C-alpha cells in the first residue's frame, strides 16, 4: 500500500493516544515503562 514510504498523520485526543500506544509496541516500549514516580513505586492504579 505505502511501499515503505513515510506516512504522516495528524491525530488528536484518543486516536492519537491509541496510535502512540501501538507505535510504542513496535519500539519495544511497554505501558509500565512510562509510569513514573509514586504511582510506579507503590503499584497503585492510575
């Protein structure tokens, strides 16, 4: 479809968050990698 060419998207809100989440998977980044501070240390829900 895109033949390896770069694709540029302009997303806002929830679609942007979802798209970034999926790109993070491709880059090997997990949700827990982005949790910082007290929340991560205590293991409490966000």
